C-alpha cells in the first residue's frame, strides 16, 4: 500500500512539474515540437504515467 501511495505521488509530482515547465516554453518552441498550448496537460499526463 505504501508503495502504491508513493508511486501515485511521484506520478502526480511529475505531472505538475511537466505542466509548469511547459507553460514557460515560448509558443514558437512548442510549435516546433508539435505541441499546442491546449495539449500541455494531456502531454504532461501521458509523460507522467509512462515514466
């Protein structure tokens, strides 16, 4: 149970950090990477679940 809680917290933390970092990336850089502002949360969620 403790392992599961730690894992969930780590995933949540990775999600929050990814969203925060991507929000500071300029639009042009995001566009070059093929990511729109609307996709940031979806991409961060995907990245945090597949670590």
